[in-house]
C-alpha cells in the first residue's frame, strides 16, 4: 500500500519518485503525513532559536537548504535537496540555483540599503522563494519559517502570526492566505503584509 494523497487548493502534487522518498513506510494518509511533518517542523523551529543573526549567514543557499532539511529530514529522503522535476508552479528545475542566487543577492541589497521596511523585506523574500519553488514539497511552510527567521533574527521583531489571531477557521485562514499570495503575485504586498500580522 502506497501513499495516497488528496490535495487541496494551493498544494503541489508529488511525483511517484518523490513519494518513494518517504522515510516512514507506515504513513498512508494525508493526515498521518501532516502529523509527522508537523512534529519535524516543530523540532526545526526549536533549532532556529540558536541561529545566527547575520544576514551573510542567513541569506545563503546553504542556509535555505539547511532549513528545509531540518524541517523534513525525518520524513523525506530528499529534504534539503532541490527538486528534480518540474511542477505546476515554480521556475524550471534547472533555474532554481540561479533564481535563488538572484533572490539572495536582492535580499542582501534590500537589507543593506533599507529598501523596504523589515516586514516587507521578510515577506518579499518569502513570496519570491515560494514562487521559485525550490523543493518537491513544503515550499509554503518553508517560506513562512524563513520569513519568521529573517524578521526575528535580523530585525529583532516578533515572528509573524500568519492569520492565527483573527480568522475563524483553517479554511478561512487558507483562503485569506492564498488570496494574499495571489495579490503579491501581481506586485501588491499589502494583503500579505496585513495577513502575516493578523
């Protein structure tokens, strides 16, 4: 019996080869997968408490990959590795390293020149890295944790609440989040800025 996943709006399907990277053979449902991934992510969040606050450390490909590996290494064999297949979203798999380098260079520039306020730097980074879609799975959660790390470590501000404080259900939260992301796709970050602090 293999992993049979049902996808909801905004989730990227895994290829069969990617599913083969599952390290826990007893997982059979989306609920079980989510539970194991959440445990792994909570360990990763604990790990972030001891991180450096230096942009030259955080704005690197190595760091981006390490965060993903920390979030998913107990569940997926390919955690921290760039995806090797093309998806319904994201850049071509061959463009991932160069597009990520452009983003990291942009982020260093934004930080050094105070191009945007701190929240906007973190959220522009989050939006761009999710759009690149570096990994086979977990890009949204990875991008949110990266934004939290940037805002907390570099700017010494509270992590984002990501809609947790005033939306009535998980469905409402996801709908508001996806609407904010789609608006950011058009270059307007106001909804994402508001959602991240709501």
